[in-house]
């Protein structure tokens, strides 16, 4: 059932309706984002509360039916790493600018998925183990981070904001932007344009060049004020 998919834009395509795909879709729904599910098993899709396409996601026509031309991102959560590599290759060929997050069952597959075009590769089992260990060693830190990332009942959240070339803050040093004073958010880190690493607690003279990414924490109202200040909506 590909209901209303033709009119959707900025949605996330989830390939594979298993436990990982289901959890991802529910999170997107809780944050107000649209998801389209693709699976070749009709039984899995029966009665789900999301737009979906029944078919083999390794077929380009199925990806097109899921609205890949107008999607924001794709999550490859198929049963095998080989299938995830294939759909990553196909998706990257159809949409060079698409954000692709792929699941890897084996650590050895991560490099293959990156070479295939995935922006991020996640091993759910490894990630789950790290989260459990973090709760054991630093429970308060883990609880705080899980809250700001996943708990919709809390009125504060960690978000990323990009400095566009048209932003009034573009090219200014951090100290001149008065971000905290004007919006109320707390700046945690900056990834300078074209850099691969984040700079935590950036120095006041850090230049916010176009393409720089700000990682901030704040309430809904504060984050909205920041987006207005940056010119990001």
C-alpha cells in the first residue's frame, strides 16, 4: 500500500520491517517525522500504521515507488549484510545526496557498507552492549543522554544546526554571534566546515563558516529561537 507516498517529501525510507526497522519507524513517528516502510514479506506489513511498499528493495523500481527521489534519508535494516550492501549501492546511485544509514550484523561488513556509500553504519548488538556498559559505569550520564535523545516527554533535546552561506552568523567568530544569550541554548560542540572531528567547548574565536555544524542542547523554545537566529527555519 503506497498511500500518499507520491506527495511525501523529506521522509525516511526504512528497508526491512524487522525489530530494527520497527524501532526506527516508531522513533521517527514520535519525533514527528514521516517514514515509508519497504519489505518483500506481505505478512510483515499487514496492519502496520505506516505508508509502505511491498516489494524487493534491491529493485530500483521499488525504491522509486518508496519516493527515494524526494526522501531525506534511507535506513538499510535488511536481514543480511549482503542485502544491505546492495541496497546501499542502489540507493547511492539513484540519489547521490541521500543520507544512508546501514545496519551491519558483523563488524567486518562495516567497511564494505561505507565503500558502498553508507554515511553511517550501525551494529545494533554492539551499540546495545555499549549502552548497557555505560549504564553500569556512568548511570547518570547515560540516563541524561538517553533522555535528551529519545524521551519525548522532556522539553529539552540535543540537536544539530548547520550554518548556511545565507545565515547572518556565517563567517562570524563564535563570540560575536551571542548564541547562548540570544537563544538560550547551550553549545556543546562545533564541527567546522570540511572537518571530520568535532571541537568540544569551542573557543570564542572559532569562526562559524558556511557548512559548520553546531551541536546544542536546549528546550523546544530555545531550539526554535536558535533556528530563527541561524536562519534555518
